[in-house]
């Protein structure tokens, strides 16, 4: 029983930070942005800038990163692309996770899922290329349709999608000892995930509206609110995210999942 309680603790901590809250327009509308944005959106009273904990997600396309400048600029966490399908390893992954760790930025690797390969083959590829020491925060499953892919445009039925994603995440959880985070987009969520995976933390993309307005009844832990952010230490557009809870919630959760 004690082992079960310890296993559930991170999700319980995360759940306490992800409840729906109404925010006062007067107290939030005047908040300055934490970071500049080349294409800023008006989120109204529930602006992401009222959140205390901000982070980025990056891949090789972000190029050289000055991680100490990133940290000094106000970034608390980084999701780092690691693998894709069964044969692609992001060429910057090793440098990025070591740089983030040296700068004191909480970090997690993510895998872009291909529906043209099996869940086990993709889990094998991720595990072979992502050492346990690179997984400070839970690993992330990037689950979305990829119409631009030259090699895999397959869209399986929703029940098959959920089955293979669950198999992939079970493999990662068994290996790393941490329940994965699910990253997804509006269309993929609507097609496959509504009402499912309630016991998993979600990272939602929503760059024009608050996620609670467009993701049906989905509690979220992370919100990707822009892909055109300006972050010190990174050249070019950068994806920026917020954590749902307070700094206190964040520190408790990081401590619980970093053991």
C-alpha cells in the first residue's frame, strides 16, 4: 500500500495545481508579459502571464542555446525533443539536457509518436537513446496528427490510437519509474482523447484561446501558449509554456518526480 501511495503522490500534487479557477479581470489584465512575443494574442483575463512558472520546449531547430541566459531570463523548465518514430534522434538532445541541467533548469525529454510504427518499437528506440539521468521530469509523449510528414500520414481509429499510446506510455513508465506527460493538439484531442487518460498529466497546445475554452473538460498541467516567443539565450522564435499551479505547487511536484 505504501508503494502505491508513493506512486500516486506526483499525480495528486499535480491535480491540486490544475483546478479550474476564475481570475479577476482587474488584477490580471494589466500584467506585463514575462517574455516578448512576435505575434502576441489577447487572452483576456486569463492571460498566461498571470502564471508564475514558465518554460520552453525546444528541438534542434532552435540551434545553439545559452542555457544560463535562458535561466536568468525567467525560464523554469524545458521540454527537449529526444526521439521520433523508431529511427530519429534529435541531434541537439544530449547537449540540451546537459546544458539545462548545468543551468539548473528542470527538464524532460519528449518523443514524437509515429502511427506507422509499433508502440514497442518506438519505446525501444526512446529507451535506447534517453538515459535515465536525462529524465528529471517525467518523459513526454507528443501525440498529434502530422499531415506534413512525408513518410507517415496514417490516422488509425480512435480506439487503436488509445491502445498504442497506452502501450508506449506503459513501457516508459515501467522503465523510468515516472508516469508520462501527454502533449497534444486540439484536433488530435477531439479525435482521440476526450474522456480518456484522466490519470495522466496533460500539456496542451492553445495559442489563440485559453485551453479550458477549447479542450472539453480536460484538466491540464502545462499550457503551450505561443510558438513565436522571444527568450533570452535563444535565437529565433521559441515555444513558451506555463505550469498550471503556483511556484509552491511547482516546487513540490518537481521534488516528488525528481527522486
